[in-house]
C-alpha cells in the first residue's frame, strides 16, 4: 500500500451528537438542542421552545462530556493517529454574543486535548458542526444576520489563541454545502424554522432562497476571515473546508441526464469548494441565481476577503453516490431517496437506503484533486447499520468491515492515481446520535454504546469486531485489510 508516512488514520464525531451535558457548566442551548428525535419514517421536528417531557437526543447524546477519558483511551488502543471532534460554540459562548468566554467550557476541551496527547493522537477540530448557539438563531435568524460574523470572529480568535499549541488542524464549517439546498436552513445555517414542523424544509420561495444563499455567503466570509486570522495567530495552523461529498452520475447516457448530473455536481458539490479553495464565486453561479430568482446580499470588500482567506486543504464526507435523471418515469420509481437523487440499479444499499459505492470514492477523489490540486482528507465515511448482539454476546459487524475495507482500497487506488491524500477519519467511531434521523439504532461505531432510540440504556461501551480490525489498519498504515 502507498499511504504516506504520518497518514492520519482515525475517527470522527460531532459535539451535538456525542457530548451531551447540554446545559452543564455554563453551556447555553444550541440549535440542535431544539430538535427532537425521529426515524426515517417520522422526521425530526423543530421546537421554538424546549419542552418538558419531550426527548431531545442532543441533550445527553452518548455522554462524551463525562466519559471523554474512557473514549479517547479506546481510540489510543486502536492506534488512532487523529481524532476529529467539534467544539460546541455555546459551551464557549452560551448565547454566542458574550464578550468573554465561559472558562469551564474552554477547560473541558483542554482536558480532551491533553488526553489525545497522552496517546499521540492529533486533534482535528471542527469549529462549527451544526452547533450554532440558539441566541444567534433567535436574534439574527442564524447566519442571515451579518452581525453573526463579528460574533464568530470573537469565537474563532478565542479558539485559535486558547488552543494554539494544542491543535494544528482545523475545519471551519462542517458540510457547508448542505446550505445549497433548502434542507440546510436549520441544520447548517441555524435559521429559524416553524414550530413543531420538520427540521428539513423541502421547498422555498425565491425570497427564502435569497436569505439562505445570503446566509451561506456570510459563512464564506466568516470562514475566509478565520483562515486569515488563524494563520496570523499561528502560521503552523492547517485550516480546511469540509464538504458533503456525493458523486452524481447521469442515470442514462441521455445528454439531458448528463447535463442534469453536471448541474448537480456544480451546485451541490463544487460551488462551496470553488469559493473556499479558489477564492471567488464560480462562473456557473450567476446563471443559477438568475434562473432561480435569487439575490445574494454582499457587502463591499467581501470579494477581497474571499481571495485572501482560501483554505489549506479540502476535506469531505463520503457515504454514497447517486444518479440524476430528467425522465419523469425514472423520477416516479426513485422511492425514498429523493434528497440526493435517484437509486442506482448497479449498487446495493445500506439498511437505511444509502447506496454503497466504493469506486465512487475513487472517482470523487480524482475529480476533486484534479480540480483544486491541494491536499485532500476523507473526514467522514462509514456504514450506518442496525447492529445486533450475537448469541455469544458480541457484535460481529463483518458488514461494516467489508464496507470500510472496500472504501480504503478505493482510497489506495486514488493515491496510486496521484491524489495527495492526508488522512481518513471514519465517521461515528463510537456509536452516536444520527444527525438526519435522531436515532441511535443507526449505528456507525467501532465501539457500541448501550443507548436506544428513546434514550434508554446505561451508556456503557463495548468493542465490536470492527474495533480490532481497524486497529490492524492503523498499525500497518493501511497495509493489512484482512
């Protein structure tokens, strides 16, 4: 195998799905703290006010806040070189608008990073992983408010200064490109939703879409300013973007399907990368905004900020690929996979209907590296499955091992193709709450957590078969995949 020396093998988590302790030690509520649990057939609902007697999965999650030493010790046992986690903004600034940070929140992450150092694990910190403080959502309608940039910069300066000797690798916004779709309004941008209605919005007016793309523009500016600031505070910082990567194929060789797939790749995948890596809006955006009646509200000097604040590396999540078609009959047969596109008849799917396509990861790596020619990192990849305890009392998740093995082989081929790949952090290394459905049943981890969809369980941890398999992967730098 040809993964470079120092390749960053590890796992990834997000505070709102992992930490718990939602109102402890000075932490304020965040946007996810207002979102109820759900399932695939029963979507997650949004509450303007947190209600008694209602289950909000983020409130306890899987309690990393109190079990961080145990969890990081397990990562050390596996031989992780890297642990991707997010800092919960409202743990540092409870409403997002304070001038001075919450010291207990800062100290918690100092303790986390100290545990990582104990095992030689490099932290990879996401500054904003769907965790906007509720106060900023309520006062400014999330990132639509330009003043949120100033509050973000106070937050960014605090993190960069506080942890400048403990963290080298940073990501600004998680899966920033979900904001190119209406479903990203609440989750990605912290915009206000309708009380008691689903978190994911399917349709918008042109005015609502204008607000959404203005909010996304404000995130672009905030990210660029943070990159410039971070490099000034510590020139050794490596600061990246993070994209929700999905390879989009035309459903057929009909030129209309090919164009549909090209348009989907441009606006869903490349648009945000083009801004954050190249430093300007891409050529195709103007036509898209005109065709959809969208006006992005910018300020003087924004274009110069975007040019100065380009990222050092490009990171992304990759779980599946999808297809695009303009044929009404194909659209009708697509079933429940409409958010990302049509089902591919050549691929198998997970228990949750996500299409499994390792070759698509190699294609995506080649496409992205060919476009930008900066280092890449796969920071989310994994299989959500309903893990069932076997008769011997253990978890024999061979299906997860197969999934990960095939995707690591695809990464290897991409490296041989010439792609500069920095690392791989598998998603949900310890079982955690699903962002899309709020379930615990949809498990990703090497480590089982005793908790169910209703929040029951004692939260104890157990190693699955994949735990021992991934330990070999880390020990051999990806050479032993058996």
